[in-house]
């Protein structure tokens, strides 16, 4: 796969990677985790510490943890979602003497110079984001977005932005994002009660409200197994994703939006869409309808928590 030519990295001296701590959250994907850890340890400037947060895996994940003094493995007693895992990972990393935290999922495979490219572009307390590549080598644009606080709309950075040396971005996912420790201490831990979906978006906007700028660095690339640019079979209805995507997006819009009127509009659109999609995909049942209703109800009341017993 031939990737587009990119501008050379801005001249600079890389910060010592030994002061960078990678935080990887995993759950029952030991084969992907092994590849991720190999890529991290094989960096041209490898992180000084790698924290693996295991969300109570049952597939023998511990067996693929390398016998390397740089790797710290923490297995949680129960799976409370990726959001909880990242919160615990950042919490643990902040106990160490690290200048930067490099966050990613277990299905990420950073290219050999991904961390080095981020470090040579560092400026103050800015957050730096790698470009995310899908399995077929096409940029997955949805991981780096801009946010209109009034109209509550999100727009992916366009493909042309990936030809620049760096580009400001409002919202990022935890797929290869480098956060200065000082900024993380200022912002606090990521939300741990979103389970998954929009926890990283919330953290990005929280940092932005504190004046911490985030930038995309296209010369730093991460391959993401969970991203595909070609048509794929529609996955079966997932009550967890349906509930948390609906609820968490609305909670973020409610908190970070600047227009109550536009929130009312977005809420109505999201409510209608939650049920229309169920009808379109022939998945409307009393269970799925109740699931959507609970998500809207919790968002309307501003309730963020890990809901038990989803149908």
C-alpha cells in the first residue's frame, strides 16, 4: 500500500522517550495486544514505561505480556469498559515521573517512528495526535474532528489536512494521542463512568476548555485494526453500543454546547434516529426500544454512570 507523501518533520531535537509512558487498555484481544506491545517496544524512541490495563480478560491475556522491566501489567477485577480502563491507566501513570502519556487501544500498531515524530513536534503543553490508518492503509478521518459548540456538530478533519505538518483539532479519540502530564494533572482523569463511546471526546473538550491545544501530526502514523474504509457487513445489534453512544454523545453536547435551543434540536434528532435505525435494521423490539428510551432519559437528566442489566 502506497501512502501519500508527507512534509518532512519540523527540525527539532526529540524529547527523551524515556519520559513517555504508554497506556494501553485491553480486553480479550491478546493477539492484537501482542502486536501492539511489540510495536511499542520496537519504537525508534521507545517509551520508558508501558502500562497495560487489562479489563478482566478471560483469554489468557497475561500470557502475552513480555518479560520486560518497562512493561507494567494491571489486571482489573471486572470489566467496567474502556473508559474505566483509561481512567485507571492515566491514574497509575500519573504516579510516575513521566513527561508525557501516550494513550491507545490494544488494536493499535504504531509505525516505528510514530512516537519520535510526535516528540519532535512538541510545543509547550499541547496534545499531539497521530494520524490513524485503517487496515487497508486509508486514513480513518473520524478519529480527529472539529466541534461546533453552538450547532453541536462534529466534522472530521478533511483528507487534505493530512498533507500539512500539523493541524489544530478539537476532538480526538484515544487512538495514539500524546498528552503532557502537566495537562493531564490539570484536567484530571478521563471520565470512568461512560463505559465506552465519547469518553475520549469529553476529555478532548475538557482539555480545550482549559486552554490546552491539540494538533494532528500526520507524520506520526498508527494502524488501527478496528478501522476499515471498505464496506463491511453490518454488525448485529449491540445494546451496549446503542445505549452508550446515544447517552454519552448527548451528555457531551449538553455539557459543552453553548446553545440550549440547539441542544433541544440535537436531542430531538438523536431521539428520532435512535428509533428509526432500529426500524430500518429490523431490530425494533420492546427490549431495544426500552434501551433507547433509557439512554435518552439518562441523557436528559444528565446522568452518567455504568448502567447494569441492559437488555
